[in-house]
């Protein structure tokens, strides 16, 4: 347990940021899952729209530090490849 005032504040900040980041990573996973579902069902037009949203989401998460930039690039590249080959 923290004893200093600043350490207590850091604990509060960490809890808040962890919750926020968990929500954002869940959003990313759901976006990827829905895109893969659209690809498997053969909905090419829907997959294109979902791809744009997923790319934007991954870029924002990388920019804010929730995920690493290389992870965002890798996921974006793989999803783009999956949509074009579908």
C-alpha cells in the first residue's frame, strides 16, 4: 500500500488508465472479430467498410500507446490482405 500522497494518486491513475485501456483493447478485438466474420460470410462490401473502421481504430490505439505501433501495422496489413483475397 502506498504511503505518500503522490503514490496514492499514481495508484488511482493507474486503475483509471487500466480500465480505459482494457475497454479500448476490447473494442479492437471486437472490430477485428466482426471484420473476420464479414470476410468469412463473403460480404465483400461490408468487409471493406469494417476494414476502414478497424484501420482507424488500430491507428488511434497505436498513437495513444494502448498497443504498439508495429502491432497495429501488422494487424492492419493482415486484415487488408484477408479482405483483398476474399
